[in-house]
C-alpha cells in the first residue's frame, strides 16, 4: 500500500512538472490499489489530450502558413492516405482547409490524386494544386481582398 502511494505521488509530481493535469492521490484513489491509480492516470492523460486537441483547433491552424508547415511535414502520409481515400492526416487537412464534409474532401482528393501528387512538389506548389482542385479557402480570399484594397 505504501509503495502504491509513493508511485501515485511520483506520477502526480511528474505530470505536474510537465504541464499535464495533476493527479490527486487520496485514500479513495487507493481503495482498489493500482486499478484506481491507473484510472486516475488515464483520466489525467485524457484531459491533457483534450486540451491539446482543442487548442490546435483554432483559426491559427486554418491559414496558409499552417497548411504549408503541415504539408511539408506530413506530405508522405497525406500522399498515402489520399491514395486510400481516408486517414487522420487527410481529416486534419480538411479541417485546415475549412471543409465542412471530411469524407467528401477525402473523396475529392482521391479522385484528383494524380494532379495533386504528380512528382515531388514543394508544400507551396502542392497547396496551389490543392486550392485549384478544392477551391481557395476563405482565409486566402480574405487576404486577397485586403491586399486589393
């Protein structure tokens, strides 16, 4: 029992130092031994994951620069998922492109695979192709209007 309490304290302190949700170890947490500590750990990790996901779903992730960085780092995965017509990176790109229907987005990417992925385009060249196939995202249209004013 004492070892479990020590494990909980060390785990909670470690998570607190890394900026994650802290686990509070109480007598209720240890009632059923390690299962309760595992549950507390799972809950803390889930809360941290949710916070990270929600933070990344901001307007900052839906602009050309963010898309360029994403495509640059995930191009090979996007190419693979585009061939299959589904995947997490395609879903992320759909979100970044402000697409309302992720499945329709992925299907259209798959239908236009050759035009989008021919050769080894730079991230900017790929995005130019993507905008041509999918339409220019609203953030790019807003930027164009401001530049023309």
